[in-house]
C-alpha cells in the first residue's frame, strides 16, 4: 500500500504514528482488562485523550469498547441476569439521549476538565453502592455521565456489586449493561450529528486489535497482577488526568 492510499483510510489531521498508537493501545488495554481485571477502559480513554480531538473522544472510545463487551456478552449470554439488564437499559436510554444533546455543544477545555476530574475519581475515589430498586436510576445517571467522560465501567461495576451475583453472572450482566450503554451512546452521538464515517477504518482496526488483546490477556496475563503493578497504573492515570486538567485550564 502506498502512503497516499493509507492516508485516505485515516481521519483528517491524524498522523499515521497516532493511528498506530491507538491500535496498539486498544490491544494493550484489552489485554490488561481480560488478564488482570483492571480498568483498561479508563487507561485507553486517557491515552486517546492525547491523540484525538476532545469532541470526538467519547464517541470513538464507545465504539472501541462496545467491541470487547459485546463479544464477552455473547459468549456468556446464558448467565446474563435480565432482571437487572432491563431496568438498567430503560434508564440508560433516557440518560444517553439527555447527555448527548449537551455533550457535542461543550467546549474542548470543559470536556478536558471533566475527563481529568473523572479519571482522578476513578483511580482514587470510592464509588457509591446502589440497591436493586435503584438500577434504573443508576442507568440514567451513569449513562448521562458516560456521554461526557466515557469510561464509566467502575460505576456500572458498583451497581453490579450490590446485586450479590456469582462470578459468571456478575461478568455476563456487567458486560451486557456496558454493551447497551455504549450502543446507546453511539446512537445518541450519531443522532445529534457526530460523523463516525471518517473514523470507521481506524475504529474497525482498533476493535479487531481489542479482540486480539482480550485473547492474549486471558491466556498470558490471567492471575499475574500484583500490588506494585496496580500502583504504577494508578499513578500513570493520575499523571494523565493532571495533564488534561492543565490543558483545560490553560486553553
């Protein structure tokens, strides 16, 4: 393939090295999530924040994340708890479209500030517990927030944690809720005018890289996490968040 042909597959103003970094990051963070059970989605969000425009960050991150979550949901579909997914989906529908009507109108500096604060809380904060009767409300609030900050997996996990599910049902139901949330997010951004077309070749490649990363993570990294690694990851995310806050305050 010639350089000119490759350039036609990339969005405007995105250099080939940036595209390669995004693809590698999709595989790496998927491997971390699959093998170590840590927040690969938040890490990918932080990396993407430095490589794609602020207004495109959350919708593009949603497309990449739906690939891994949808595959996991399909494989574990027999264990999905419909009594949790259905009320969550009802709330998520309202939250996604309410947030989508605002997200594309916010200036990049404000989005960077929101993202930086969210990453700091995702790393160091304590997530509130939600009862079963609050699942639909959780769907509204979490999906609304997801339109601005993207990686709300820790909040969805907090909802799942209160439902006393066994490991398989927890993972299957969590993946189903995340698939629905990302799907509604993508639909809302498309409805309110975001153009996914120029990004499609890159997004498909990132989704494929994520599948490969998941496969590798499950086979090579499972059970090898240690406390030191988690500390390094937390401080890496913190540094990313502080940089985003600086960009938001100085632009």
